[in-house]
C-alpha cells in the first residue's frame, strides 16, 4: 500500500547561522524521507524559515535594514547550508507569507468561535527607552529565589527556579540597559485549561505511536493529575512594535511567533501543492488517510505535543500522526563551545573542505529513535568514516572493479548473481528497512557494515589479486569480482538514504540508473558493462579536523571577553580585575573584511600616537558605517593576536544574548574623549 506522507522538520529561526547541532535534525529527517521515497511512497518534505518575533526585529534595527531584508538574506544562507549537506526539501518557504497569514487567521477565528480565546489584562515589564514591552528573554536581573545575578526573566540557570519576569530583583532591559517599568496591556489567550482541551490532550498524547515513550511521560508530567488544573492558558499575543501578523480585529496586537511558526508547515506545503497540482486540503482534513509526521528537537516538544495539536483539533483540522523528537548534539562529550571551537557552523564545515557525507554517515551511525543526546567525537568520527566507508564499503569496489574492466570488458558473470553470500545480503533488506522506518539508523548501519565485513572476508578468502596472475583462474576471478560488484551494489542500495551523492556516483560506476529498494532483487547483468573505477571518497585527515576547530575559534574574532559566572562561585580578586586595562576608544573607520562574513576591521583612537587596528566578530549585527564616530570599550592591554586577516591590537567589548540574537557594543555616557580609562 502506498503511503501519502507530509514530513516536516522544525523551522530554523531567521536570526542566525545553521550549525552542526541543527543538522542532526535535518539529516535525520532527510534520511527517513529518502528511504520512504525509495520504497515508492508519496512523500513531501517541507520546511521554512521561522521569521517573526522580537529578536528578528531588533537585529534588523541594529543592521539598519528592514526585517524583510534580513529574513530574505538569512533564508538564502540557510538554503545554501542545507543544500551543502544534501538535505532534499521538496519546498523551503517562509512564515512571513500570505498563505501562512491566512491559515493563522482561520485557525484563530475558529478557536474564537469555540469559545477558546480569552482577553485579559497582563502586567509586564516595559522598556521606557525603546518604548516596547519586553519578552522574558530580553529581561535580566537577580533571581528572586537564590539571588544569582544576570538571570533571564523566566528561569534561573543557577538554582533552576522558574518565575514571572516582574519577580526579578534589580531588573534591566538587555535591549537598552534601562530599568524596565511595569505596564498593563490586554493580551489574548488560548484557553488550554478548558476541560475540552485537557480531555483531548490526555487522550491524544497517550495514543500508541503518537509520541516516543519519553515524550508521553513528559506530557503526563506537564498535564498533571486529572482535574489538577496544571495546564495553563497560553498567551498568543504580543504588543507593537513587533514583527509578525496582526491579530484580526485587534489593532496593535500581533500573533506570538510560536502560534504562526508551526502553521508555517501548512503554508509551505500549500505553496508546494499549488505549484505541482496536489490537493493540499486533503492532507488537512480531519478524516484524511494521509500522514503528517514532524521531526523536532526535544526542547520544543511542549509546543508540538500540547499547543499545536490542541489548536488543530479545535480549529477542525487534522492533528499530527506522529511527533519524533531527538536529543541535542554534544561535541567530545561537552556542550558546543565557541571558545573551544566546537560551535561549528555548516558553512565553516564546508569551507574547510570536509565532505558533508562524512557527517551524514556519522550521525546516522549514532542516531536512534529515542530522545537521548548524540555526541560528536572527532576521533571516533575519523575512525568510523575511514574504516567503514573507505576501508570496508568502497574497498569492495576498488578491489574488484578494475579486474572486471581489464579482463572481462566490465561485465559480470550472470551465474554468480545467486552466490550464497549475495543471497545472505539480500536477506538483510527487510531488517535494514525496518530499522530505517523506525528511525533506528544506528542499527541499520551496524547491519549494513556486518554485510560489508562478510564481503571483505570473502575478498580476503578469494584473493582476486592472486587469481589475476594465473590465466587458468579466469573463471574463478570472474566469479569473485562479479560477486563483489553485486555485493557493492546491494550495500549501495542500503546506504543510499544516508549517502545520496556517493550512491549516485556508485550508480554511474555500475551503470544501473537510480537504485530504489526494489532494486535489491534486480542484480547486475552481463548485458550492461560497468565503467572504469574512479575513487569515490577520500579519507578523513586529522589535520582537517584541527583546522576546522581552529577556524571556528578564529570566527569569534575579538568581539567578546570570557565571562566568569560569579554566581556559581568563580570569583576573581580585585587585583585580577586591575590587570585589565579598559579604555574608551573612538572608531575612526570601519570596514568589512574580505573573505570573512563575521569580522569587521576597526581603526580605533585610544588617545595614543596612532590608532589601533582591531578585528571584531560583529559583522552580523552592525553595518560598518554605523560604528564610525562611535565610542566603544576596548581591552587595551590584550596581547596582539595574529589572525588570518592581520594583527588585532585589542578587543572590543560587547553585550550579547546567549543565542547571539542581540549583540551591542559597550560605551559610556557624558563627555567622552579617546583613551579614557574605565575602572
């Protein structure tokens, strides 16, 4: 039976680069989609940039461009990075689209008709300088529970407490630095606490196969005991200024980004369907026989397993068939770190010349259907790729294809196609297919490599290089090489969802056209000659990994100083602080750095004989001309640092959100002169 499936990955936010942590999800999804298409199912894989919200608005302001210009540029960057790793979307779109606005308004109006939208006054922190209400993540202060400084407006990273932003002590706006004031505003809420929603979600989240076991348990925890009232209403509105869709009949009120982001799945799919002539409404209907499967990170399971299905259910639309959540990526056992060079962007990986299919294979080898984290260990990465792909899989073709071309016109021996080893490999197809379908990619890879081991053992046993020396052994040589090439073809079928480009090159070598899962039972034939063998993949060189890590250390430029977590007990003495010479500098000139998308080159007057040359990784947040004439805070006694683009003679200090969504240079107020000391 042919399945009809709409598949989505979470929408990347249009405010930053794609990094290796993001790619875990998109590679996982792409492998599953490619496998289903190889089975002959009708599958549509759609995605889009998540474009709305305060961070996008503020970043665009900092760059002196419109939000539309920002998201258009970021979309091109995201699509470039995904294409570099062979993520094969059928459509990539934007949430800032007319289709998405129409779907959002329809869903909202239907929820309102169901009595599930409520308006109530909310007291929030308001930035009097920027004249805007502040989202939780743009407010910092002292934790009301433990007193830790510089904690966000929703939770404390030191003691783990959660609270309302207005509970923070000594709060300040991370946008302007001003002390926020309390101000009331009418907000619109989706009434998740309504008994209808609670009853539906209890049933939906516990339906077999809907969520992973860990996900179902987490939902039970969030829902609480029946009648506990633990499920809170959801604030779906934000006040102007805000980049997003205005709520119907509510001037100055906008849909919260998390309302319109998942609706973007439908918008992207509609955009695709209208181009290719598919009835997208059939996929949205309540009684549809189609499937809708989401791949997401475990950090956004709350939105996809509570808010999203409840919105759809009471708007009269189908709910997700399945929500597949995955864990986070760690590197060498630790959180990705910019200071260690392990916060690696997709663009950097490609620019350093690493093969994207190395990463696809490594992720596949370690992925399973659970929500556990995945660790990228570069020593293991190098060993797996070199051993499995080059030493085992490609080795089979390299040790046999040349002999077939040289002695047998590139044609296999037909009666070798039923060799017991090949029968054994074909028998693996069902097990491997089951693993791919269940997202147990690690198990699939182990099964495939077990097959490769068996073939290499056969090669070592037959020794075609020795058979080739003896003209009397031509039949045995023909048999051995034919078995090897057919085995290589079968392994290529199994690896194709993971390694689409390598598989395509192997198809050209074998002269077989595009392989699909049914190809398992259609062996090579003597009527079709193979091409001369060409090397299919290079080994990983440890020096490439070293260069990659170093490049990502350098990408920080000189934009920020190390942060000490005093709240966690990592204090310094006053003498240590006195060693840092902080001075005000006036930016005389500023320009983009040729060959870098992240660095700006500044000439800064510190009241010395000549200006300092400083490189700063703030190109994503400032246009060069915006800094000319401005005063900045500089670490003046930092040892000069030789970089790829020249010598940096200081460090420009900046304040940044943890996700780099907002970054601002530091300065001072009052009468200022270059070289003023900060103490």
